[in-house]
């Protein structure tokens, strides 16, 4: 059985996330996802609209996802790869080169990002709509 591991915040799930998860799962037989905890997001000076439990419930309902576990720090990836016996580490190509050091533990793959969609853009659009409503 070939296990794939990937990481992300997966806030306000969109087609870019689904494409990444589908293509990651197609690399093997089982996909395990490290989901940024709310505390880790704060550490990265990021906030998510949906909290960890909500994001986890949504991810677990996706048919390409087999296991969701919390990502609490930058340093845990090597231990996770060993614990889940991951064969391939997958991330979108916005992370190109950043995780090459893990290649001594498993194969490292960067997949092309889906263009023109991101959680940041969705949040900016939502913010603009709220501002327009305030001015009506
Ligand atoms: N991803 C992707 N295509 C997109 C958006 C995200 O392939 N259009 C991938 C990322 O490269 C990453 C995973 O989905 O491997 C989770 O990304 P995440 O950072 O949670 O989502 P983003 O929408 O990129 O969020 P943000 O705008 O906050 O960075």
C-alpha cells in the first residue's frame, strides 16, 4: 500500500484544494492530511475563518482523504512521515523546493496549483462585499 502525505490549512474549501487532494490521492492508495491547528495558524500569523474542528469535518468528508491529523509545528513532518509510513510527500508548487530536505525519508512531489483561486482571494472578496453592504 502506497501512502501519500500532504499539509495545509484548507480553510473555506475550494476547487484548488479538491484538485490538489484528488491528484495527491492518485499518486498512491491512501492519503493522510496534516491540517494546521488554530494555534499553529496563529504562530504563522495566519487566521482561518473556520476553526480546526470545522475544517477537519469538511476534509474528512472528501472521498480522496483517508486520515486527518493536526499539524502543530514546522518540525513534525519527518516524524509524521515515519509514523504514517508515507511513501510520497505532496504539496502545491507554491512550496517548490521548501521541503526537498524530506527526500531522504520519502519521495517529495510538488503539484501545479490550480490558477486563480485561493482562500486569501475568497476572503478578500467577502471583505469587499461586507464593505459594500455597510455603505448601502
Ligand atoms: N492549492 C492548490 N491550488 C490552489 C490553492 C491551494 O493546489 N489554487 C494547494 C496548496 O498548494 C497546498 C494545499 O492546496 O498544497 C493547501 O493550501 P492552503 O494554503 O490551505 O490553501 P490556499 O487557498 O492557498 O490558502 P491561502 O490563500 O491562505 O494561502
